[in-house]
C-alpha cells in the first residue's frame, strides 16, 4: 500500500511542478499559455519516468528477495 501511495504522489507532484513552473513563467513573462503548454507535458513525462523507475527498483528488490529465499 505504501508503494502505491509513493507512485501516486510522485506522479501528482511532477505534474503539479510542471504546471506551476509553466503558470509562473507565463504570469511573469506575459506569454500565456505557451509555457504552461510546454511545461505541463514535461511534468507528465517526468512523473511517468519516476513511476517507471520506482517500479523497476521495486521489481529488482523483489527478485533479489526471491533469490535469497531460494538460495540462488
């Protein structure tokens, strides 16, 4: 359950940071909505990349645990 929350928080935070950066840059530079349209997909991509990395890490731990239990 903790791993699921970690995945969800990683994804939501990455999207929120991308959205926030885009919104702030648009507000500061007066370029609405260009930076928002640029940084929101970058945030989504970063979130998905974090989720994939965490899943690979968790799978490697699971496989190492199985090998240790089976004596490989």
